[in-house]
C-alpha cells in the first residue's frame, strides 16, 4: 500500500462545477499536509497547507480528518484555469514529505 | 527572481555518461531536497540537506547517485553511468526551518528533465 493515495482520476467537470479530491495517508504520525497544483511539464506549486482541521482560501477548501487519515480538497465554481494535476502530500513532522500520484482535473467550457 | 532555480532545464545524454544538475534554493532556506518524478507519478524523495549536512538518502538513490551541498547554499546532484531508467524530471525544493515552522512547506524549482538515450 502506498503511503499517500489519491483518487486515480481524471476528473472531467464543466465550468462552475464543484469538485472534490480525496487523499488518504497511512502513517498516523503525519502532522502536516499539503495540496500542490502541477501544470503539465511544470513544477508543483504549493496551493494549500493543512495543519489542523482544515483551511480555506477563496474557492479552495481543504479538510483534514485525522481519525480516518484522509484529507480532501474542494474546489468551488471551477474555472478553465483550474485544469491541472492536484498532488496531495503528507509530512511526518521531520524532513520527509510523501507525495501521492496526483489527480488530473479537466475543466471544460 | 527569488525562487528556486535549477540548471540545466533539459539534459539529453547517452547511456553510460555522467550528468550533473545544479539547484539554487531560496536564499534564506536552510533545507534542500531532491526529488525524482516520472510520468503519472508524484515526486519521489531522493535526498535531503539541512545546511551542508546530507541527513537522509532514499533507497531509490543507488550508488550511482551522489548529491552535495558544500557550503550550505547551492546543491549538485550527479548521476554516474546513466541508464535509460534514470530518465525523469529531477526536482529540487527548499524550505526554511524557521519561517516554515514545523510544517515544512516546500517550494519547488522548475526541474531538470533528463532523457537518457
């Protein structure tokens, strides 16, 4: 079992839709969590950090459920420009951050 | 530009050749990481430096791979006797022990795309 697992995707949604990504982690010692956005052939860019129960930034909401060991990312009112791969990552409190394989999102007009 | 920079951005080499990549982290960041990413996968951890000390190496990092950060600033990743399986994007990231607190937010460079023929 991978340490961080994400929905395999891809997700195809129309503009304006709400889309949710799920991510599970196996290491219960994980303390902080991150969502990164990665455009094709580009580097991952930090989208949100999640330390406690959740975090919200505009149309983006991340939630953490430590008991069930999963985090989610909700995108409301999706835009064409949201099309990208979304990577989930978990950090055990030290240096090591483990990334999921990513979920590809296509937002269509 | 005060972000993480990497050089070269692309490298094509023949099997058996040695290659070296450079990473310049964000200037105030004392932590530096190397990752490898292949198509359809997330970044895989290779190694980590805190200042000039290499504190961890992944089992993915065979003896053909070596990384240095001699003065605690820029880092180099060398691959000796490259193999076709080494073809990947090599990403560098940095974070700050102080500014990032315990949460270790990492910021990535643009990567070096290696193709081994």
